[in-house]
């Protein structure tokens, strides 16, 4: 009877320490998950800011301003072809 009681006490102690170990490990994992989520939030905010900056840099307005600074704002004059002196025949070719 003493042997069964001793085995029961040892088994319950092992379960208690195992439970404490699993509990402490889960707390450390939850802390790591929280820090990773915080880093993810900051990265998403940084990416959103970079995306806005990229879109503004690639906008037509920004390109126009950069072209203006570089001296490309002069508009080309309209070019018209001179009237032709010869025209194609009005007759039907397949006759």
C-alpha cells in the first residue's frame, strides 16, 4: 500500500512540475508573439508611408516638376505636313 501511495505522490509531483513548465513556456511564447506583432505593426506603418512616398514620386505632377527643373517644359511646336502635289488616281484600279 505504501508503494502505491509513494508512486502516486511521485506521479502527482511530476505532473505538477510538468504543468508549471508548460505554463511558463507558454507565457514566454506569448511574449515573443506580442513582440513580433508589434514589429509587424511598425513594419506595416513604415511600408504604408513608403508606398505613399513611392506613389507621389511616380505621379505625373512630380514628373512634370522634375522635367521643369531639368528644362524639359518647352512644348514642341505643331508640325504640319505640306500639302501633296500629287494625288492617287481616282479611277478604279481593277478595270
